[in-house]
C-alpha cells in the first residue's frame, strides 16, 4: 500500500517552451484505506455542484470534502448492497445518482446521499441496451450501448451503425468501427478515435475527420498512436493519456484541442480507471481500481534551486537586475527561464544581507565594517567606505542617494562621485531597515520604529513599537506597513498605528517581508509559509477594529521546497519588471506572478454531516431534540474545500452571546447539557472581505419528568391541597386547644381573682407597716437628734474649755467626736430614708459647690484638727450645680467623714473644673488608700457588693454615696493607691448643670 501522504515534488521554471523538456510540477496526495478512504477500488469520481467529490467504491458511496471521507453504506442508503458500480448524471435534470451493482440508483442531493433508491434514473429509447457513462467502459466486451449527448439527445452505438435520438426522432447512420476504438462526447458532440490515432467527429450525425491541435500534437510520435481515452459523462470531461502524460481533450470551434495537464505519472502502474480535473484550482483526481484515490495538485509557485556548486549560500537579500533577472547578495544572477551564473567578487565583498544598485547598475554590497561598490559585472571593485560600526543595511532612494544603516547610525553617500565620503545623518543604533518617502525617512531598528524629518532634522520614535524588532518597511501610497520579528505586522497611517490581527496559529508573529501586488493584496513571508491578504480588509481593521481577517495561506504543497522563508535583509523581496515576485527561502528562492494566482477560497456553505448521540446516529434536521441522559453528543460538520487545510477554520458557540471557540477536528462534542433550548452557531470565513458563512442548529434538551411544567403543576396542586388540609387540621386542633385553654384560663382566672384579693389585703397591711416604720424611724431619729446635738455642742464646749486639761480633755474630745458622728449618722439615716423611698428625687436645686464644701469643712474641722488633718477648699465660688442639694450634701458629708477617718496626719483637698461639656469635682486625700474590692465596686455600674467584701462595705455611708450618685446621674470615678491616698471624682454633664448664679 502507498503511504498516507506521498508528496512528489518536481522542480519548476517559469517558461515552458517544450513540454518534454520541462516536466509539469505537481504534488501528490495518495488516499487509501490506511488514511481515511474506506476501500481502495474507486470506480467513479464525480464532483457535484456544491463542491463535494463523490466516489463509487466496493464498500459503499463515499463523499470527500477535501480532508474527510464520509461513507454511506446500505443502512444509510437503503440499497440492497454496498458495492457501487458507477455515478450517473442525468443531463435532463442535472441530478446525480450512485448506481449499485444491482442497478439501484441512489439520489445525491444537497451534499448528501438520499436514502430513496430507485430502479430507474434514465429513460432511454432502447431499454434493452446498457448506458455507457465513461471510458474506459465498465464492461470491456460491451459493443452495443447508449450515451447521453444532451438533455434531449442520445446516441446508440451498434456494431456497424450509430442511431441518434433527438426530440423523438431517430437518425441512423452506417458506421462500421473497430472494437478497440473509443466513443466519447465533448462539447455535445460524439467523437470516435480508432486504434491508429485518427479521430472522427459526428456533427449533425454526419461523420467527418477532425485533427488534434494543441499540446499533444507538438509531442506526438507517429510511431506510437496507442494512447488511451478517459471520458466521464457525469463530469463532461475527456482526456488523452500517452507515455505517462495526460492531456485534456475539448471540442471547440470545430477543433479537438489538447492541453497538457501533467506528465511523468504512470496510469498503468497505478491502475487508473477514471479522471476528473478541476481546471479552476488546477487539481487532478484519479481513481484507481486497486490503489485508491490520487489527488495531484499542480503547483502555483516556482522554486529555483541552484546547482550545488553555486548554491553554497542560502539566499537572503536580492533585487531586480533587468526585466527578467534577479541578483542575490550571495552573487547569484538568476534569470526567470532558469539560467543562472555567479558573479565573482561577492564571496569577498558581500555578507549576503544587503544589496543596492545605482543608476549605472553599479552594485553596492557590505561586508565586515565596510561598504563596497562593484561594477555591473561584479568583477571589479570601484570604491570602498569604511565605518566605525558594522553596516547592516543599504538603501538607494529615488535621488540616487545611498543610505547606509550601521550599528551606530545612518550615513548617506552620493553614488555618482568617486571621491564622495559618507556623512552621518542620524546617530541611531542597531538600524535594520530604511525607507524614504518625501522628506521623511522611516527607520527600523532592533528596538523600535523611527521617523526622521530630513528638513526639520528631528527624530520621532513611534512609542507603541518600542522594543519591536523591525524586519521590513513597505510604503504604499500614504500607508506605512511594518513587519516585525516576534510581534506581527503593523500599519501606520494618518499618525495612527494599528497592529494587524494574527492568523490562528500566529505564524504572522514572525513576518519577514511585505510586498504589495497590483490587485490589492499584500504578500507576507514568514518562518511558516507565505500569506496573501486583501489590503482593504486590513484597512477596515484600522478603521473599524475588525476582529477577524482572512489570510490565504500557502505552504510547500504549493511549490515551495520549505515553509521557512528568509528575512532580516534589505531588500527582503523583489518585484521584477515583468511582474514576477521573488522571496528568498531557506531552500531556494520562490518566484511567482501574483496576477496569475487565483487563491482557492473556502466559500462553500457549512453542512452538518452527522449527529450522533452515544454512538447512535440520528436524523439530521435544523432542530434536534434529545433527552438529558446522554453521555456524548457529537455534531460533525463539513464544507467542501480541497485547498490548504489551514485556510478552512471553523468556529462555534452554544449561545448567541457566547465566545467563539475554535473547531479543530470538524466535530463538536458535548458531554452534558442541562434541559432547555440551545442555539449552536457554526461559522467560517469565506475568504477576502472577511465575511462569514453561518450555520445554526437548534438543540432542545428535554427535561426529566420532574422538570416539566405539568409535573410542577401537579406538585403545586398537591402542595396547595396539602396546605389546605394542614390548615384545616391545624385549625381544628387549635380550636380544641383553645377550648381547653379557655376552660383552664377560666379556672385560673377565678384562682387569680382570689389571690388578687389576698394580695391587695397583704399590700394594704404592708403599706400600713411601712408607713408605721417610716414614722417610727422619723420619730426615733427626730427624738435622737436633739439630745445628740446637745451632747455634741456640750462636748465641744467642754472640750474647748481652757480649764480642762489632761485625760479629762481627751475624754471630752472622745465624747464630742462620738456625739458628732452619731448626730450626723442619724441625720444621714433620716435623709436616706426619705430619699430612698422617692421614685424620682428632685434635681432643681441651685447649689453653690464652694459654700456646700465650706459648710462640711466647718462641721468636720474639729475632728480633722484632732486627727491632725488639714482640709482645703480649692473650688471656685462661681461654680453652681443644678441638682439635688440634700443628696449632694449627704455624698460630700460621707466622703469627708471617711477621708478624715483614714487620713491621720494627712491632707484633704476639694477641687472642681468646668468645661463646655461637663462640670467635675473631686475630693482627694493622702490617707491609707482604699481596698481594691471596694475600689472596683465603686467604679462599677452595679450597686451590688461581692460576698467576700461584704464585711468591708457594711457601712451606710458608701452605700448612700453609690445610690445617690446613680439617682443624680453623676459619673463616679475612684482612684486609689495603698499608702498614697484616694481621689474620688464626680462628673455632671453641662445640660444638667449650670455655671452661673441662680436667678433671683
């Protein structure tokens, strides 16, 4: 068996003056059952109107779209066998049918095989005679047969005559002929060729000899007339084969024209039995009885490969050197007819990367640190320029000024003077390419693009291209096209820089050279092939930000020896005077005329070939309905295209607003979809103008029964019914509970009424007791105050009597102190009793804080003196508090009393401070300090005392301070240190106090 892809490349030059001397270049793709073709016996090859290629094989009917084979077996065609006999075209209707070995006719329509086989596709005048559709005949022993000439005309070939049938009329003519001869049809005319190489034309049913003209006659040998005729009525094509060479036969204007298609391909060795030629795309399809399908692509491009002795260097820079000649920087002078020679001095004076010629055809080269001028024959050195930096590129402008770009700057040198000296113009490093337009010099470097204005002498750096490695610059009208190495290519126009979209595989990231042709296309060489793009598409990108651009891609199957082109030189490509483009590549130089190349565009519709759900094929429709429980949904798509596969790129998305995803295997696969309706969109670029072809498939994923609307409706009804039942049941239960609760409430209400009566009686008794206790306490304290006050006054009087001294004086002092304490304790107890039972004590007293403190100091001055404690009042006399005087008096009294008790030989001070927000006052002593438990209790917001400190706070004084502070809305803060004393501070907000005197 042949290999999967057998690529046979033949060397090509542009001129074909003699066909035997210059073989037709082509590449071959060989398809067998090893690489996609279902079976190797191809009996018929026909292309339909949509662009699909149909093959009749032993395994079934096969459709080929250029990359994939789709097999229709009998299960799909509903025929009784898989073995195909031929493919028939009914000229009257233009329809195609695949004929099986049992003469069943399977319709071919819309790009698909229709599963409706018929037993008759053609209605002929002689039903008993077989219809011949091609040459060679399927039955080589067949003598009597019928051929279709046109929609309303047939011809029956008999042993010694021909019968022409036209519009119901029969015209029989005698024509004895040899069995070895061949009848075929061309231009709606019946033509016969005998075994001696003579041809007979039956025009208007009259036989007449017709000579061959064209390519075959120039090569024909009279000694070898044993050519072979290939003809297909379904393709309306006839061919002549002789000596491994195939010619197209075509009747036109009374002549039988022959045109060379290919040579050096052995039909006999490959058992070729049918031929189809796509003349537009120059592609030949050959079906073999045993070797499968051969696809021969005539190459569009010519690659010149020099003789080994001359091809010692890879070609880089080159430029036109005459109308039909190109000069390479390695010294090769190549003519488009294939003749080449080597100029002698280039090995010494050229580094292969830059080249220029002046008006006198003198040649300028560079090598090392110098630039050289050679004579037109390249055999004499005329001039040398030396530079401090290595020259990198040479450019001769329209004024014959030579521009020299070096690693350190750009120089100019007049080419007409022998004594000229280069002048530094622009001190710019690492120059790679130079182009001049008017007064502007465009400069490419390793790290950016620059524009230098020659008159203004200012240098402008294009900021968006900083660090870009510029490979070439093309000036086209007002457009500046820039190619880079690693960053794609750009357009600079109207002071705006636009980066062009890349191809799908990003080959254009490494764009070497840009050349514009006369048809409005740019040709771009890269490391991975050659691209053609419409300039208008790129201009649309710069105006409207077009996202996708169609790039026609050419690889080595188009005629290159390699996909890798060369760049980094100036000039990077050339256009000869005869219109030939020249691009250097890693192997040889590619020459072609862009005006003669018609790119094969992927402009056919998109077809859905097959839809399978879990390996089960389902009927193809625009709307697909499936369940959710599938594991794999596969949608296979196609579009007939036989060009470079890279040019046909499919994209798809599952919703109108989704992102487009690239389709690589022509199969869209989904593993899981939720229920709902989906729109599957498939698209591809049609070619230049960047317009898309779309195909839509609606996918309905059916819900499970529990996801349907009727299931939700039933569940909703059940839920509502359940709620109603629950509400009714709950209501009955609540009513029963309410009834039991009402009875219970009724009983408990009666008990509560009895208890209320008892409580009211208890309340009355308690109120009476409380009232009695209050009166008793008031009476006791009142009765005690008078004698206690008397004892206090008397004790003070006796104590101060100068006649008393010694122990008696001390005893009198003790009596006075005890009486004083008991008196004030009784007074505090009385005030506490009154205030404690008041819900909301009055706060509408104006209290002069200084006077109140002075009163208390007067009361305790004797005791303080006895304890050797000094009392100091530092409060200003203008601080007035608007609060309860009695409670404030009790607080100060108790605090001063406690301070004197625990501050022997110490100092007690009163202070106050007033701000806009509050008034604060404090009492501070130098006594023993306060226990931590009492300190924490006073600073807390709670009035409760901890159990362990119960014995420390049993006194009534601090408790009254705590309670009265809360009732007066005072903020209490206590600070104390053992042995250092205690400071107790109160704060009263200003809206509760006043710093002015009370009204009169």
